[in-house]
C-alpha cells in the first residue's frame, strides 16, 4: 500500500487531504501540533511541531518503521492567520512564522528523502499560497514565508533530480474551510470561476500530482484560486 504523510492535518486543507488519500486506499499519516482525530483506520495521527527537528526525526522514523518506505509528503503545516503592521511585528513573531511555514517544510522534506529510500517513487507537494505574489496590507510575514516556499520548490526540484522524487507547489487562493453556506453572492461572483474554493479543490490537485505516472510535472507552482490572480481589481 502506498503511503502519504500530511502535515497540518488537524483541520482545513490538511484534514481534507488526509481523508481524501485515505478514501483512495493510501496508508495515511497525519501530523499536527494540535490533536488529530480520525475514524478512518487507514489514518495514523502524530502530534508534533514541524519547527521541532528532533520531533520530526522521531515521527518520520516511526512512519518508516510502520509502513516501510514513505511515498508522499504533503507539506501543508503553517501559521495562516498573522496580519500585523510592520512596525508592530516582533522578531520572535517573524521567526515563528518562518520556523513553521518555511523551515518546517524544508526539514520535513529532508526527513522525507530519508524515509523515501527504497520506494518506487516519491512526491513532495508544498502548500504555498497566492499571497506569494498577490497580497493585502500587513500580511508581509506570511507572504514572505510562502514566497520562500515557492522558491524552495523550484530549488528542491533540481537538487533531487535523479532520486525519483518530484517537488511541486500548490498555491490556494480563497479556500473556505468552514461556513461555506454563509458566503455572499458577491464572494462567489468576484471569482472568474463563479465560486469560492473548497478544501477538496486542493486535495484533488494534490492527488493528481502524486500519481506515479505524473512524474513530468516537476518544479511547478500551480495556483488554485478560481482565476483571481488573473483579474484586475479597480476601486469604484
């Protein structure tokens, strides 16, 4: 049975991705700093902080011991709610954003390469954000971290050449993980696709990128935003 480890899997996109892969018959490992609870027997949960490299080593070692070589890593863990003026951001806050959103992804990738040894194929999917190139006021730290993740994707694609591991990024736009029915018609209408995104939109693309036959998609960053990054916005 092929295996996948999803970080940031307690809620939102990560949880949806874990459930999606489990439904497809994968052996799934869900990692989060928060408690993960799943009824699906194909999902094993671990609680750890991706910024803690020692904890990561222990988790990946336990995964390899349980399933053998690991096939897929979905680097989804991240601090997604941090909007603060430049003048008010403390160094410790900036460092924490980078430690989780960028450094954590890097060292998860490092441990994955080790855990993938002997596998038939390997896939890393980094969940970035359209905020790497299109942002709002005071989202500087988050945007910088996601920009770094897009750049890391391109670099790892080259560095892991010849290993059988591909590295791609998915950049979600507005993905409503809760209260979808409370969105307004304008929320949906402003998207060229006519609706706000759902976590399943991201999970389906991750699944596609992780198929063995899709090894020629490598180093890509794919926005999943209903076309919003292509739309000019003018104030009335």
